[in-house]
């Protein structure tokens, strides 16, 4: 028997949960279909567990140089089981009772996958629903390698819960995931190699910042091989041979673990989107308008499933915008301009707005203003001087259109600059307000001059 629902949300990650909660607070009946734990990738397989490991890695790095500050400290003994226990504790503490939050708002949760039967009906487990509106927020999954022996490679999910600390790790790819896991495992003493098909690393970040991150990782012992075309994996778990070519030269290396970090793709393989009269493009992703509505007017997509920027702040913005479109009847376009992003590598990288290259592609005349951490008081005191702030502003008006930071606390320092981008503040306004001295925030003020 077909059941009616006001709104069906498929997926309970950042986008789905945000939309479901906002709609439920308005008094609408919401059903959430989520076969996994409520909270999605960020909470259970991404941001939170990875940052917990990153923090533990930072503690290990800092303990090794404690003696220079007059603190006697033996070389750290890594208790990997305790590191993993801290990661789980962090996740569970941050998550709280996710199911309870939904229940308190009157949201019904079905612990089963969903599949479109036709343009109006969706099967969820053994139930058939006819929702007025459906929001697809199924997140994303790691892209798998397409080479012989690909089954020997781990995904980022597995790399968050290795039961033993690997002695060696080969990471295939050179994006966010590669740089973050390289910093984590190298800090714990793992011999890490990053294998990149492209010469350009972390292509979405400003090159000067990426150069600092590469140097920082190399200081930890990370090796980079660029222009490498992976040809296959062989051997067995614990001793995997990685075969690749560089400029026609065949090479191999051996690692205990191999991590495939070549990107993520929207997770809707089992949804049968075509049955729902949803037009897909050449990549198999849905054609969406500016409000994230598909060619089926009752179906929206949000978060990673929308195949746009795959970041938690973007997913939350998508969820809010879609909810408001549904509730208000007036189209709401998600506002993601100037949202800050960070890569938790060594050192941290953070950015907001445009890079210099993006400004040039848009024919925006800009000036770039940069300052390193070399003479920054806080950096000198902590002896962490490997960093810079770069602010990009329109040449004539001085309006800030982008900002990029590499260095200690970059993920925090980017916030005022993100606010400046979103509110179209100028270099002069940043110059006019002195920062606390001595603090890392002085770097933002100094870079504006």
C-alpha cells in the first residue's frame, strides 16, 4: 500500500539533516530514509574522525621538539589503540544522540535504502511512499582505482580505522584526502609516498600555499612522485607492489598499505534516478537548476549528491536553501560565495573566495598582498614560522575577493577574511583594525598592507 508523506529526505548527512530539521520545525511531516548512522560522511567517515587523528598527530609532532622549550620529553611512544579510542570518543561526543534529535522534532526515520519506482513513488525498505517533495542527500563515496589489483587499495574509510599503524603507506592522488592523510601518518612515523598523475598538487589551492604544504610534508619524510601513471598493484595486504610509469620509465615501490585518494563521487548508484524522470548529464549526474531542483519538479538534490563543491558548509547551505524553497514556495538559491574551506595538512591550508588564477579567468583586475610568518611574534615564540597569508583584492576598489592562508591555525584565521569576502570589505578596513599582539591574527592585519 502506498503511503503519503509531505517530504521524504533520502540521506541523513549534513545536507539531509539540515533540510529535514528546518522543514520539521515548520510543522511539516518529514520522513528520513537512512540505512547507515545519522550524521553522514563528515561525522563518521570524514571531518570529525580525521581531525581527531590530525590533533593526535600534532601532539606527537610537538612532543618531539619539546626539549627546545626546556621541557624534557622522551621520544613519543605511539599507542595506536589509544589514538583510535580517542578518535571514537571524539566522534561519539560530538555526535550526541543524532536519532534522538530527529525524533524530538517529529521526524520519522526509516533505517533502509531508498529507490525510485517512478516519477512519484519511492520504495524505502518494504514501504512505498508517495511524497509531495523528495530531497536526495545521499552524500558521496570514494572513487575506486581502475587498474589491475585495485582491490588491494584502501579507501579513506579504511584509512581512518587501520587496526595497526602501518610502517609504510603509498597514497595515490594529490588532493585534500592525500595531503591530510600524509600529514597524519607521517607524524606518527609512517613512511609515506604520494603518487600523483599530475605535476600540479592540490589544484584548488593557491600555489604558494601548496608549496609550503609540500615542504612541510617533506620535512616529515613524505616523498612525492609527480607525473606518475599508475599501472597496477600486486602482492598481498602488508606487502603491496605499486607499479607506475614516469615519462615512459617503468618503476615500482613496495608499501604495507596503499590508499586510493583520487576523489569522491555522488552516491546514488542504487536510486534508479532515470525511473524518476530525472535527466542526467554525460557524467551520470542530475541536471539541476540554480535552486538544486531536478527536471522532476518534485525532486531536489543537496550536498555532495548535487555534484558541486563537496564540503560540509556547502552541504548545510544546500539543505537550508532547499528547505526554504519548499516551505516558502519562492525559489531560494544557495549562497555559498566566500564560504571558507581548510585542508588539515602540515601546515594547515585555508582559503575563501577566488584565487589569482580564478580572478584572471573572470577578467577581474586584482592586486595580491602577502606576508609570511617569518617575523610574526606568535610564530617566533612558538617557532612555527612556516606560513603566509595572501589577500586578493580588486585593483581599483580594494574590495577583498579572495584570501589564502598556509600555516599554524589557518583554519581559524580564515574566518575574518571569509566574512570580508562575503560582505565585500576592503583592504583599508582590514588595515584599520589592529590585531591582538602577539597573536597569529596579526598575520591577517599585516598582509593587508
